[in-house]
């Protein structure tokens, strides 16, 4: 019997889950510490069907011809991967110990790779968003690009979690991708040299008395960094804010709550629903510093996950106008769980809905102003729109 044919026998090998830090989104999904009442138990009784695991190991040990291949660690990791693949969920997957260590470092603001976020659309591996200035962007990768191969390995249906491990790597090394740009029929080979990817998530500039604040993704420091930026521009006399979430693939759930809370006095940021139908309302945190300034949020098809949480809440409450194009539609919450050997699991733990109960998964958010403008042209539009609102308010106040 060949090992590959044994996968189905040991794919249900049990693991004990030890809860650890929560993923920001190396693979384009919203994550965060779910409220306690949604947190699954780390121990569960095994169903009788799991008895075949021990039985399969015993049979392999007694019968398999190449005994030196019966490495318990390798087989147990293969079993976990097989178990998660059987779920057919592109955002649930296994990460080996070294990759898990690297990705956790990424949530603190550093990692090595090409600087892009992966996702899955109708089972197809795609680029959700390349980071600004990253090797991926410089190589011409764009939102919606299909990844057909990774170093000659078929990747068209590969789960994002698995693909990210194959694409990441040491700075200075290269990875070759077969890419099909959205709307095109021909594919192209792209070789990208990996680099250290800086993850400073908040940048700000003044456009007259309108502040343009871009959030590239939601990391652990993002909420505090945004607060600092808002205090800075308010101190400079900002009369309105353009919050730019275009091509922001998401990140930590806490980051989404912190960002939304800077613009709302009270209310619900999102409604999180677990597999048992339990609801947990994630509420605005007090102390926001920009709850009154006119606000426009820029979004596009690369705005996903945590970006959609922020945009959806601000739109539902009428706090901001959304401008741009429809968002990606990633409305599930993943946890990253650390196993005893240092490896990790990405597990879809819940779905979230906007404060008004609107679903996001597979649907996305439609902006108030659907515009074909891109790049700086959309920023200019938003600045002009806010300036007109500010001028209108001044006129009204002076009457």
C-alpha cells in the first residue's frame, strides 16, 4: 500500500487545540479573539468513528513495506491536512511550525514574501490585493488575478492557506507564478524576488483642510496608529476625512473594532454568528476622536474582510458615505489555533453581519457612490465632495 493511498485512513487523526494569537490576514480574512461565549472548547469527546485512526496506524506499522517512511510526525501532519481539506473550506487549513512562526511575526508588522494577499473566488485561487510598493505590485500583480501555478505546481484550486506557505520565503529568493489577469484569456509567467515586507498600516496626508488617511491592512497597532493620525490632522485643522480602504484585504477583528470606534460614539460594529447560531454583538469602544468630522470611505473590489466590517458599520449608521466600487465579499471570521508542536490551524469560526443584519459573505458592500474613478482621481473626487459639504455647512451656519 502506498502512503498517498493511505491518506483517507489517517486524515482524521485527532489534534488537541491550544488557543493562541489571532491571525491578521496573511490570507485575506477577518480574524480576532471571538467573545468567550463563541469560543469552542479545547477538548471534546471523540466520536466512535475516530477509532479507525488508531487502527490505521497499527495496520501501517505492521504491514507497510518501507518502515523508515513511517514517521509519526510527518504522518500526523498529513492527517491534519487531509482532515481540513475534507471540509472544502478555502479559509480553513494547516500551517507547519516554521510557517506558523513566520506568519505570527507578520501580525506584529514584519514578514518575508512577495507582499500580496490571497483569496478564493468560486474555488479559484486569486490575488485579493497586492500591498503598495511590494514586489507583487512591482511585478504587475493586480486584484482579481488568478494564480494558476506556483513554481510549476498546479495551484488553481489550492486553498489560500496552503498557497501562502508556498509563496512566502526568505528575502532575496524568488518564486515563479503563472498568472491570468482578470478579463484576459492568456496566462503569463511572473518571477518575483521575495523581500522583507514592511507593514506600516496607516499613512496620512493633508489635502488643504481635508485629511486623506489610508489604512493598508488591519494589524495589532492599527487602532492606536489611526488615533495618533487623527489627533495629528485635527490639530492641523482638518475639516473632513477621506478614509481610504481600497485594496485593504482585512486583518484583525480587534483592529476593525478599534478603527470603527474612532468615528462612532456608540453602537454595534458587527454581529458575529457562530456555527450554533449564537450571536455576539461587537460594540463600539468609547473615546473616539473623530465622531463628528465629515467622512468619506473609499472602497473597491480589493477591500475585504475587516475593511468591509468598518465600511459596513459606518454606512449602516449613516456616519459616512462610501465611494468607489463593490467590495470583495469576505464575511467569515477565522481563528488561528496553535498546536502542541508549534504548527497552526486556520479555522473558520463564525460569520459576521453588519449592524443592520446585512450579510457580506459572497455579497460584498455596494458603495453609496459607485464610481469608475481609480487611484488619485477617486481621492480628488472625495476631497472635492467633502469640501463641498464643509462649505455648505459654513454657509448654513453663517445665515
